């Protein structure tokens, strides 16, 4: 696999090149923007090439360069699993870069494009290295570089105070998470005496069960923080919206998946098979994250925040796949385990694609309307038709509507959960049942949410005058979105062959468990190993297309003599203002009311009247629904208060009195003398 | 019982005929989604129709006979229906789609689980297979099937816009769900939508009749078997519609915020059903 | 011979500067010349040490591998500091905060300070080393009270009293160690460290324990280990920033070096566990306490001072853990000695621009002085151990060394480090970003205050990415003696 | 080393030093504190002279002269002049009252005679009592620094600590090398000057020698 290795190393050279050049040219922002994007594009392309050559020519490569530091070695390894993630990362990065080239133009004169290019390239390189690093220390380094770069991208629009706060919160959380990861790796090092993943994998039986459980919990918290599982998600909804949209696309679509990658790597690849409660824990976490994620999304009006919450939801769905994989694995049901891994990987891929698409669509709207509040949109479909179309496709995909890709992966996830319900014992069965129920609910709520987003944003009449002046975005934006939209369709229609490839990867992950099961790999249909269920999306696509065409032709052209007349919407005799349309708040209000116990909605009503003195004729009645930040107020605030208390207590001892200071020395002297004499 | 003289049962057909003749009014504010939705809605119902084993299990649709596909195809239709409701920018449409999406989100779980019960019994999610093997089930598994059916029936009432969920006959906009979304439609598009709604009703009845009580359905393609099956199907559908009619004339529409409990109940019932299988 | 040169030059310069009556430029030139020369010669000495283990002049002065590392650090930081001092003092003079006599005093004492540090590194006799360390205290006392304000006087007095007490305790420890050799004849002025090592064995182990406790507490006061650290934040926050950078960047390491040499002698007698445990618990205690005090700090110079305490704690921890921890903590010492001066000097620029050391008074550094802001941020990430900066690697290695024997300690250390990171980022982001006050004009004060910092930052980043062979060899040799 | 100071004399001298340090605790007026310090130094000088005479070593004679010159003559005179010039005759207060102070001193003395320090006796078993008493002296002079609020008293405390250590060195029978002592003496000399300058500066800035007012820097 020399070719793959070389192209990969070339990619690793290209990104730094992009970083350096764009920072070098930061006086000339056009040039900086161009070089930054260009090198990112080239790097992504070579990343894609090397990943594909690994993936489809069945190989792995590993590089191992010693460093000048004792325990650090630049050990890279790309097996099919990492190749898959490299492929996802590079693909999204490629389109994000083409998009960003156009998108960044509206920063000209406001912010330093050189920095953007620098950290953007660094960020992509970091992610690619994270999924290929084969040494724990190297992994931690690139992991932190990835976090650092993304931090700077989050605070890129640094004139807005809340971006700075968001960035800091993000960095606190991810750094704390990294501490957990470090501890996990240290425990592995303690038992195996090595930081090299290969060595750890081979000497796995040196690790005591307790240590394994500890590592599991630590890694789950650490990587879960990055992946944004509830309750460690609080950074996500504030950080992702703050970043430039193409970066949000990368962070939400790809970066959080690195956490998933490491979970698969450690829990399935390195550990031969943990106890059943690992899988069930992850199942439950996934269920909670998916439902709460979509519910919070429903309550949002900030379009990017809303999409960020959907990322939490989809991470939950991915975790459902992963959790069932772990459970099956510990029960020895390897064919089901592989099915579930396929589900997780497939949804990872799909979510990357459609979430990137949605963020880009949102970005192209924001870059024109200069607001993120969907209450101020409306009727944009008439002014930005392409953006609208692609956003619609994205919405259909994320709502798991056939024949788009979201449906395929959710279908497989359902099947793996069904498999659990069918074939595992008592407790686990109910866990699976709950998981399936939450997945069903999530799907429905996601539909509702995206009807809301698309409807309120693009349909009906503009709610602000300035909407009427906006025009479609530039070519580079539309082009990138078009490609992604196409991808959602292709990945959906050809889900059969995709899942076949993924099952190969899953096999390689589970390989050394012996027994490799994936029955009839069918390219035109996805089916479960035991023929429990199967669906062929190409046929759905075709037949639906034909039916649609027929219906359209028949009913469009057979009854000729009727005319269509343009009229105004029925207004009950009044004249319709934008305030008569349904708002996002109004749309999601009923759901929020139903789930009030979970969401703890805060409602404030402001009424203004025509005359100040008499309040008989209300002029406007503004209702503002928000959700209480229970995690902040119940977990993080108390933690902060505790720390403040302790540290202010520590401050007391530094009271500025020199006699006291000498007394400390005296006391410690006496204590140590006594201790020393006793020992 | 309301002591009233109903219209002929062929009234819907004459309605359609009338609507197809009429001119059409389309709002300025409406986009292509508004114009295009009826075709999508209609063809989804057709597509689902292909997947259903109405008379015989001899023709097994292995391509998209999977029940999840059916459910998500229905979701596809609903998605566009709701969008179209918002599109014209009238207040009613928006509320209509809000309610529709709220309830369908809650209904989905119940629907999936009621059919999952059957597919677990049948060891397949393909409708034809389900029918095929539910016929030959031991009597012990009748209880889960019944529970699941109750759950399913609740969903049926919602999806087809019946009491206690919706009042298809009302013209008080504030109370309606389905009608509110299509308020802006007229002429042939309205006709298509109504037709699609009728199809949906048939689809759900067929599912209820054939999946849960698949007796008499033809397992091969011989003529007399099919005739018997046809008869059996008509009888079962008649019984179902009679049941719905009795229900509609005996109970009133529920308050909106009581409906979730109803849907939740159906979900729970199906869950219990699955629990009972083992 | 060269050793003589690097001692004589600063002394000579100090003397000359003392008699100069006017001409600030001349003073500046002389000091830069002396520190430059010292740096140049230290490189040569380091080369010689690489060639043959150690380099010595007469029986009295000797530079080991560890000494060479310290010598390089000392001279490099003093060079940077004296270059920076030019710009710093010029600005202060322009503001008419100080006059010529103070500038003169400053440069004279700076040279004396430098000399005494070199003595402390290179003396072969423990007693004379003690004298030299005491000399560093005395020469810096007036530098700390440089601004002559009540607060700086207070800081200086505390510095003087606490360190004198500490050093007297250290003196007592030293003569306890010496009791062996001295009671067996031999002129104690010339007792070298090696003889100390050999002859400590003749002593009663519990005497050695007592002696080492005195040493650790005595020099630990100088090194700034909790709870003897109390003078450190005051002194560092009140001294002129170049002095603060020298104090925390270099002087504390020298104190550490002295302790280590006694540690070797003690370990020979009472076994390694005794001293190692002391190091571990002092280290952990220092980390935790400083992390708590950083979390709610309101003065950015004190913030940096506490972070110095934290890093001394980490180094002590690494030495306590041993094995790879030794290498890591020496490397950590190097990184810290580069990063901390960078931070102090950048904070000096911030102080010159905003003339306040309160964190809440500082807003929009990035707008006012972008270059300094960037360097400050680099320093923050370097000191809090964010990759790619080397401190991450050294901290990780130290923890890796500790996880075997002391998992709990390692866990608490991680906790402290996270807390420190959060504290630093919280304070730094509130200082660097945002809108600058209207009355603050944008632009750096002068290039003397930025160019040396850029140099420092480049060296820091370079060493973080690539560890040159010779340096690595020096460190390995330095670890061998333990 | 052939002949050294007899144990009894050493013990007596150290005992005197010990009591003189306790006296520092008791006396309140700055001037008298200085005199007490001078007395301590005199005892040190006496020991020096004694060992010089028994060893017939000129080096030690010179040292004795130096110590006398610095600690008995120069330093006290210097202090007294400063006190006169700056009119620092003020009484210096302490944290603990006299009874508590005495109790503290008693406790410290007991601690030093406990088994924790027994090991030190091995340094020179003959002079065990002298060793112990000088250790006690050390701790008590530390106690001065802790207990006294006056800047001058703290200085004296540190100097007494130094005296106590030297006394200990005698008791441990450590022979004093000339070069070494020169270094130390030079050091002490510089220290005394600098410290005194600081004391006067403190008086100028704060108009008191009470260091407990200097608590601006905290946290």
C-alpha cells in the first residue's frame, strides 16, 4: 500500500503548506483566502485518494518515525476503519473548502483571512491525524491540536462577545474531556507498559477487568464530551453556531465523529469484548441524547443552534448502533454486532453529508440576511431557489425520508435494534425496546422540526422587508451544496453497495473475533444478515419516480379546460400581514407543551397596546418560549460554585502577614522532622 | 346515535368528479411546493398500494414490502402536506401543519411497534411474509396480536383523520387538522388530495384487515382462491368501517392535548404485546 | 579559564557601571555586552562539558551537565531580559516613573545578580554555594523594591525575611551534612559535593534525614514550594518584569539544583524513597494550592507567579517519580524557563500599555498591542501544556512515570492541571479579546520590548517541536547522576 | 583534631546563649534588644577565642577578631545609630503575651529534647546537652521572628538564629575554616546593611516598624 501511504503523507504536507501560505499572505486577504482554500482542497483530494485505495484495495499501511522525545513516536496507521473516517473527513473537508472559498468573502475587511486559513488547514490536518494516529501520546497531541485549531475557528468572529464565551466554554469542556482520556490512556499504559495501540491490543490480557471498566468509563466521558452526548453537550450548541458556517459544517459533521471513532477503536477494536452493561449503558445514553437533542432543537429559533442540537440527536442515533454492537458482541452474536457497526458507520457517513449540507444552506441564508433567527426569515425560496432546494433535500435526508440516505442508515439502525428485541435476554431486551421507541419518536420529531425549519425559513411571506432584496448565493456555495445534495441521494439509492463496503470494514474491526458473518452482500438492496428484513431503495426510487411522472402528466394535462388563477391567500376579509403567519414558536409550541416536564419551558408574554392608558386594544402580543438550561443550573453551576468556595478558602491562607508565613515554614519543619524521625 | 340521513356512499366519487371540473385558485405567496405537493402525496399512496398484500400473498414485493418503508413513505407524504400547509402563508394552514406534525411524530412509535409485534411473530418485516405466517400462528399468540391491533386501530383513527382525533366534516378552522392544511387548495389539486386521503384510509384498513386478521387471504394465484380472498377482504373492510362509523357517531372529538395520551397508550399496548411474545 | 571569564565579565561590568555618572545608553550597552558574552561563553562551556563530562577551573569551580544546562538557561534568559530591560526602562523613564540613578542601580544589581547565579551553579563547595545563593537573595532585594512604593517595599521585606530564614535553615542542614567530613578532618571550605556524597555514608541515617529535611525546607523556600512559597507572588508581582522573569525562570531552578545535589548524597544513605516521597508530596501540594489560587486570581502578575509555583511542583513531582520522570522534569524545567519569561515580559508590555496589573482593568489587548497579545496567548498555551508545546509532553511523561506507583497522585495532578487551564483561559480571554478602552492608544511602545520576545517564542516553539541532539545528551547525562 | 573545648564550658556557653535568646523574647525596647544581641555575639566570640587558644591556630584568632568586630562592635553600634537617627525607640509589640510566650518557649525546648532529635546527639556524644540546648535556641529564635511584630526584632531574631547555628556548630565540634567563615561573615555583613536599610525605608514609608501593617499583598 505504498501508493496510499505516499498520497497520505502528501496530504499531511499540503495542509501545513496551506496554513503557512495563508498566514504569510494575511496582508492580502484575497490571496490568503485563495491559497488557504486551494491547499485545503488539494489536501482533501489526496486524503480521499489514499483512503479509497486503502478501502477498496484491501490493505493497511503504517508509518513509524521515532521522535527526539523519549516516549513519543510518530506512529501512523491506516486500516480500513481509519480509512473510512479519513474518507468522510476529507470528503466533507473538500466541499467545505470549496464552499468556504466563496463564503469567506463576506469577511473581507472585517476579519483576518490569514488566521482563518491557518487554523482551518491545521484543523483538517488534526482531524485526519486523529483517526490515523497509532500512538496514544501522538494521538493526544493531534487531538489537542484539533481542539486548539477549532477553538480559534470558533472565536474567529472575535468582535462578538458571545463567540468568545462560546469558545472558552468549548475549550474548557474539551480540555476536561481530554483529561479523562489522558487518564484512560495512562491506565492502559500502567497495565501494558506501552502507549502504542498495537502493543496494547496484543497485550490486552494483561489488563484486569476493573481497569477495563475504569478505562471504559473514562473514555466514554472523555470522547463523549467531544461527541456531545448529553449531559456533556453544553459546549456544542453555543460553539458550533459561533464558527463560520463551513467550519460549523466540519465541526458538526465530522469533528464530533472523531469521538465516535475512538469509541469504536477502543471498545470494539482494542478490547476484545466487554461486559454487557457497557453496551446497555451506551444504548441508554444514545436514547437520551437522541430524544433530548431533537426536543431542544424544536425549541430553538437560532437556525445554527437548532442544527447543532440535531447533531446531538444524530450522535445519539449513532450511539444506538454502537451500543447494540457492543451488546451483541458481549453476547457473541457477531453477525448482529456487524450489522450494528454498519448502522453506526453508515449513519456517521450520512449525518456528515446531510449535516454539512444543512449548515451550508443555513450559512448561505445567513450570509445574505445577516441574522440567525428564523423568525426573521420567510419566503426565501422565491429569492434563493437553489439554496432552498438543497436545504429541502437535506431536511428530507435528516428526517429519514426515503429514498435519501438518512432513511437507509436509520433503517439499518432500526433493524439492529429489532434484532436485539428479538434475540437477547430480559434486561437487554427492554433496553433495546426503549432504544427502538426513542428512535421512532426521534424520527417523528425530527420530521416535525424540519417541517418547521424549512417552512418558516423558506416558505410563506417574508417576515422582514430586507428579505425582499436578497439574491441567490455565489457559485462556489451553490456548487458545494449541489454536490452534497447529490451525495445524499446517491448514498441513499446505492445504500446496498455502501453497506456492503461498510460491512467489510465492520468485519475487519471484528476480525480477530474469528467467525465472520455477513450473508449475501447485495448491492441493489440492504438486508439484515438473517434475511429478517430487506429493502431495495433503487426500486423505490425508480417506481416512485415513474408514478410521480405519470400522476403529474395525467392530472396536469388531461383536464385542459380548467384555468389556474393567481389570487391572494384567503384573508377572512382582513389584509394579511407577516404577523398572521405561523411563527417557529407557534409551530413547535404544542410539542413543547406536551414535553413540558422535560423541557421546563420558560414563557414570557409581552403585550403592547394601541393606547398607553387603556389596555383594551392589544397592538402586539409577543410570546417568547425558551428552555431552561437545566444542565448548567444543576451540574455545572454548582461545580463552579464549589470550586470558587474552595479556592477562596485557599486564598485566606495567603493573608499577607509575614509572621504567619514564617509560622507556616516553622510548622512544616516540625512536622517533617517528626515524620522523618518516625519513619 | 345522531338520527340523520347520510349521503350515498358513492358521494366521494361525485365530489371528485365535480372538483376535477372546477377552476383553480392559487395564492401569490405559494411556491412550487404548494403546486407540486398533491402529485407527491397521491403517488406515495399509490406506491404504498403496490407494497400491500390486498388479496393474495402470491405476489411478494421483496423490494419495498418492508413495513418501515411503508411508514416512512407515509411520512414523506405528510412532510410535504405540512409544508404545503405553511406555504400559502395563511394562519390556519400553519396551525394545521403544526398539529399534524405534532401528532404524527407521536403516532409513529405506536405504528412501528404495533407492526413490529407482527413481524417478530412472523420473523420477517415483509408484509407478505407477515400475512403468510400470521395465518398459521398458534392460538397462544392471539393475545399479542389483539393488543397490537388495538394499538394499530388508534393510529388508524389518527392517520385517517377520524374522531376522536380530527373532524373531517367540520368547517370551524380552529378545530381541524387535516382540512386546515389544505384550506388553500381547490380544483383538481384538491381532488387529488382528497383522493389520496381516501387511498390512505383504504391502505390502513387493508393493513388492519389483512395483517392482523389474514384469514381467507389467497396464498396462491388460483382464481377461486382469489375470489374467496376478495370476498373476505370486502367483509373485513366493511366490519372495520362499520366499527369506525359507530365510533364516530358515539364519541366526540377530544381536546387536542388529550390526544398524546391516546397515542402513548397505543404505543404502550404494542410494547406490552411484544413483551408477551416471549 | 572561560569559567573565570564569565564570572569576571559581569563583575567588571557591574563595577564599571557603578562608577559611570551619566549616559544611560552606555549602561545599556555594557549590560547587553556582559550578558551576551556570558551567553556566548556558556555555549562554549556546554560544548566542553559535552566533550568530557564536566568542565572545571581549579578545585573550586566545576560545571557538570546539569550545571551546563542551567548555565545556558541563565545566560540566555539574562540576555533576553537585559535586551528587554532597555525598552522597559526607557519607557518608564519617559513616563518619569524613575530617574538615571535608579537605572544605574538596576543595571549594576542585574550584573551582580548574574554573577552570583553563575557562582551558585559552579561552586564545588556546598558552603560556598550557600553563600552564593544568599548573595542572589541580597542582590535581588533592591531590584524587587525597585519602584520604591510601599507595596514593593513590603514585597521586598517579605522576600528578605522569609528567604533569610529559609537559607539559615538550609545552612544548618548543610553543616549537618558536613558534620561527617569535618569531624574526620579536612578543611571544610574545600569539601566538594563528591566528598560530601562519599562521606555522608559515615553519618547516622536519621541525622541525614533531619539534615535533608532542613535542606529541603531551606532551599525549598527559595524554590517556592508550598507552603514556603509565600514570598513568591509578592516579589514576582512587584519586581520589574525582567527581574521577575529571571527570578522564576532561572533562580528557582538553581535552588532546585542545589537541593538535588544534597538529595543524591541523602539517597546514598537513607535510600531513595525518603526524599522521593517528600518531593512527591511537596509537588502535589504545590500544584493543588497554586491551581486553587490561580482559579480566582485578580492580578495577572500574581497569576503568573502562582503558575511558577505550580510548575516547580510539577518538576518536583517528576523528580519524585523518578525513571522517565527525571528526564521529563529537567526538560520541563527548560520549557518553563523559556515560557515563563515570555509570559512575564509580555505582561510587562501589557503593564506598560495599560499601567495596571488588575485583570479586570485590562481589555482588548489584541486591539491595542496585537503582537504582544499573540505572544501572550502563545505563552498561555505553552505554559498550560496545550500541544504542540513541549510542556504537554513533559507533563504527560511525568504522569506516565507516576501512574505506576502513585495513581491517586497522578489523578489529583490532572485535576489541578485542568483547573489551572480553565483559570488561565478564563483570565486570558477576558484580557486579550474585546474592545480596548478609548484612552489607550494602539501600537507597541518600542521594538526593544517585542523583538527579544519574538526570539524567545521562536526558541520555545523550536525546542517544543525538535529536541537537538546535544541538548538531549546533556539532559540524559544530567539524569544519570541520580 | 587533637584538643577541643571541654563539654561543660561548651554547655554553659550555649546555655547562656539560650537564655540570652529567651531574653530577646522578654525585652520590649529596641535598644535593649540590640544589647542582648551584642551579648550573644560576645559569647560566640568567647567560644571562638577559647578554641583558638586551645588549638593555637592563628586563623581562629583572626576569625575571633572578625566576629567580635562585626557582631559585637560594628553591627550593634550601627543599629544603635540607626535607632537614634530614626528615633525608633518605640516599643515593639508581639502576638503572644509574656506568659504564653514563655509556655511556647518551654514547649519548644521540650520538643527539642524529645526523641525526634536524639539522633543529632551522635554528632558528638560528649556534648549532647550543648547540642540540644543550641537546637532549642535555634527554634526559639525562629519563634522570635514569628512572634514579634517589630521589623528590628525580626532582624535580631534572624541574627540570633545565625548565632544559635554557630553555637551548634561549636557543640558539634565542627572546625571552622578561614575561607569559609570569611565568606559567611561577608555575607552576614552585607545582610545586616541591606536589612537595616530596609528597616529605615519601612519606617520612612509606613512611619512605624510594625510589620503587621504590611498586608496589602494577599490572595
